[in-house]
C-alpha cells in the first residue's frame, strides 16, 4: 500500500494536518502568526545547516527553529526594537542567510522550489516515519500542556499566581511549534507552512463553542484540505503544496458569513422578480390615502 | 467546609510579612524600604498617587517579580486568590465563563456555587468576551475564591465601574472576607469608599507615607499633602442610601431589611 506515492502523500498530509490544526489554534489565540512565519523562514537555514553538517534535514530544521525562537525571545526581553520589526528582521535575515549558505554548496544541488513550496508527492517511507513520529509526539506534548497553556493564554499572570509554570509551558509550546514546522516543510514548504497553521483554525472558529471543538474542527478542515489539494493536483497537474493551501482557503471563503448571504441570494428567486420590500417604507404610502 | 476553616484558622494570624521591600527599575527606586503585614480577616487597602509603586508592590507580593532588596515571608501553605484587572481575551478563543472558571482546577458544582455567591449565575454559559465590565469583576472574584484562598489580592477591583456598581462590589468583597474568613489586600483609587470600608490603610508613595486605621491616616500630614484637604474630609461624607437597589442584571429589587 505504501508503494503508491499518492497514498504516502495522503498519509503524510493527514499526519501534519492533525497536529497543525490544534497547534494553529493556539497560534491564532495567542496572536503569534508572525512568530510562526518567522520560525518557518528559519527552516531554510536549518536545511543548509543540515547539509553542511551532514545530519538529518528534519532534525536540522527543528534545531534552527528552536535557536531562532530562543534568539527572538531573548531579543524581545531586551526591548531594543518593536517586536514586529524584530520578527520581520529575523524572518528575512534567516531566509537570506539560508539562501546564501545553500549557494556555497556547489556540489549539492538542492531543489529550492521544493523547499519553498513543498514536495508532498515525493514523500518517501523514511519521510513518512519522521512525519508520523514527529506529529504524534508533537500532538501528545500539546495534549499534555493543553490546560496550563490555555490558562496562560487567557491570563498569563493569573495562571502564574495559580501555580502554572508559565515560562516552562511557553518554552514547550515553542518547541512543539519547531517540530511541526520541521515536519510540515516537506508537505507545503516553508513559505506555506504558516497557512496550514492559520487557515484551518480560522475556518473552525465559527463552528466552535469550546477550545477543544475548535481544535478538532481545525484538524478536520486540515485533513479535508489535504484530500482536496492532492486530488486537484492529480486532476489538473497543479503543484500539490499550493493546491492544499488553495483548498483550505476555499473552505475559509465558504465559511465566511458573507458566503452565507451569497448562498442565500443564489438559491432565492432572481432579484428582478422580487416584490418591493413591504417594510422598506411602511408609512409613506399610507400618508397619501 | 468553611465552618471547619473558621475553627482551624487563628483569627488574626499573620499571612504575609514584608520587610524593607525595594524595587529598582533602571536605577530608579519604585519601591523603597516598604514594610507591610497582612493578617487573616483584615481588609488592607493600598492607596497612593499614580506611579507610586502600588502595582509593583502587588506584583512582588504575588511572586510575579523579585524584589531588588528586602524579604517577604508568607505563612506556610498560604493560598493566594488573585483578582487582576479585566483582561482582553481574543475573540478567536471560544471560551465560556464556566470554562474560564474551570481553568483554575475547580469542579462543576463548586463553580456554579461560587458564581452564585458573587451574584453572577446568569453568565455561567455566556462567552467570556460577551459579559460586561462589572460581571467580569465578579467572575474574576469567583475564580479567585474557587482556590479557597487565605489571602485575596485585588488590583483596583472597581476601576471603570459606575458608582452604584462600585459600592456593590466593595460590599461583596467585604461579605466574602467574612464568609471565607480570609485576609484581603486591595489597590484602590476610590478614597471615599476605602475610608468607609477598610480596617487598615497603607498610603504609598514609593515608601510608606503612613498607615493605620482610616481615621488615623486621613489626619496624617503626608496623606493630606498627597490627596489634599478635601480628600481628608470625604471619609466622613460617604454614606450610601437608596430606597431600592439593582441586582446584577440591572433589575430594581427592594432593599433587604437587615441590610445584608
């Protein structure tokens, strides 16, 4: 079964979607979208580092992400420049540094496009092991810190006074993010990872009444996007990673309140056959009688 | 449950004793040699002008920051219930009041009961972002009470609440202090209410200007220098009389005869 590249792609995509949804919810709740984007840009630096040091690429990415996050958090405390400036600076500096580092490796031909946009249809059995193992570990760790992290997300200091070790929980959260970025790299590439983390929670919000329902719906939306994207990619020969993100975006558009209005209009009688609204001028006609 | 606590706890047991607390930020001393003693069953109010270091002192006592110098000793096993100022919760987080209260680790029954005690049962299943400022104060108070605290610490518990709401909240805090038999420390700007309802006032302006009973503090020259002669007289003026009251949802209810 795993001999089929489509099957491998689907399993890998679903594996990433299942952890990206719940993790992405926290990124949305904590307003850390830009932070996540910065981390994923640092992934490229991890790739070139992995080739230089001859270590596993996924491991290299995870290490680079963690180091970037560490630098970011310590620079944030220094308060030298505004946080969004710092994030933008670090995101693009690490991207540039990664590209420069790659150009030095003349003997190695790295497929830059697959790094930027993913290469899910070429997932190997070995990749699958990393993705599923890393994904399961990340999901288990997230479940473990779920309540303290939620508590710290609502009110950091209240959580701390109540005995939550906020710094430790936040560090664990950043570590989980690094792992998920590393395994999602192969699926959608570093430029699109953040959309796998942000779009499914954005779709799920409208249907959720509790944090857990939102996380579950986000995971489901991610899985549907993976199915839709891969099917579309096979049918129309479009790049798989961007197709997955496009599918997720389509689900988001369909979930908007505005979409509900449009659906309603389309399903009703054509506009010119509508009688004038009786309630628009309820009094004006009666004055003339 | 609380009855047992009454018997066990010594009436004026010292809960927290701070000595010589000093905090520097970039060479500037925000707090300078502050002494403070908090006792069970006693309501202590921290007053002082803006930037006097009230919030910093609270943060030190809560363990959120370390003092530059000085020491804090707390009774063994001291449980603190913290009532912060209302926070902004992002709209993207679907969370009800019930769920928010459960984050502190309380059971379903305890949550319903405590929310009733603070007069906010009607928001139990409401989204946290949808409740009013006054309701949020009560919910935060409930979260603190659910920890069965020995000491309640409140940061400006009525800021942004209208006058009637303020009086109601102060009454509620006072009721809870007696019912739960805990100590209370609060930061407040409502001088007139503070002077009417507090056992112990600490007037802070980087150092402790003066402290003691409201009567003593309002006659203290440093207090008058800080807040003016008018403020010194307001404590006697404060009386709250109405021929009716409002419950939390704003409905008019008859006044309770026994004044409870």
